[in-house]
C-alpha cells in the first residue's frame, strides 16, 4: 500500500479496511486479519495498525472478541455508506458544483459523463 503524505497513516489504513468491507471481501461477523498480520501486509508498525483498529472500533465498524481478534460489525456496511454519503454531500458535492460553475459545465454533461462511467 502506498501512503499519501496529506493524511495520517492510521486513517489511510482504516480506509483500506473500510474498502474491504464495502467490496464485501470482509463480511459481517467475520474475523479480519490480526493487527500483526495487517501490519505485515501493509508494511507498517503494529502500533499504527492497532490505532486504525481502535479508530474503527470506536466508530463501531469493527468489534473485538477478547482473545480471539477483531470482527466486522453486523451493520458496518450500512454505517459506512451512511457516513460516506454524508461526507460526499457535505464536502465533495459543493466543491464539484463550484468547479462546474467556474468551468461552465452543464448538468447534462455531468449526466452524460456519469452514464459513460457507471458499469
């Protein structure tokens, strides 16, 4: 995994975990890689991986079964979608609308581009 300089590594790792859940690679109530295994896989310090898991646990995306490991929370997919959608509507969309206005891009052009993009 290549990390960006403009965001904390533990957040980038948390987003990696979130992506695995959204892509249904990690399903609800299934065990996810141990802190040590994730750290090895992503080539980071185990403390950084642990910080990511703690962050996700606080957001109730994952949960810990003491002595067994971390698991995907049953409603994590819906929580992630809800949070990401809120963020998109609050931050990304206004920025996109501003760019559309400055560049004189019509909604029809956006719809055409979207239709070409979606599978």
